[in-house]
């Protein structure tokens, strides 16, 4: 995963644990795509101050992920649901190809519906 996407995902999970200043600069830098200079000008601090704040926030986010693993677990669960959905679609295709069974089709549809519903929660 690209560094920016990784930090942005970790920010979604752990952003509330950062200081308000860190939350603001990380939000502006990663999610709003502002430059260090733009953030510095808006915040009335130096570009180096913004960079330092972002680096400290990144280190904290990465440490929280190392300790708690919420984003890793989230990705794992999402990948699991995608695999379940792919397997259910394969069963659906095989069912259609080799003597259609309405019972199999209904169960496949239940699996697909439940996995979609759970992956959206």
C-alpha cells in the first residue's frame, strides 16, 4: 500500500488519538493534499514545524497500528469477504453450468447478500 494511503487509513482509525494540531496538519496534508508551505501559511508556523508535526503524527499512527493492529485486521476482514464473494460467484456459475439447483442458487445468494451487508458495516 502506498505510504499516503497507509497513513490516511491509519488516520481514519487512530486520528482521534492525536493532538488537535497533529490532526489538523495530517488532515490537510494527506486528505486535502495541501503542501507543507500552504499548511504553514494557514497555520502561521514554519514549513519545518509542519513537517515535524506530520512526522511525529506518522510515527504515533504507525506505533498505534503496531500495538493495536486495527487497520491490519480491517484489511484482512475485507479481503476475506472479497474471497467469500468470489467463491460464491464461482459456485453460482458452476451451478448454472452443471444442472441448475434452485436450492444452491438461493444459498449462494444468501452468502453474497450477507457478505456484502457485513462488509459495508
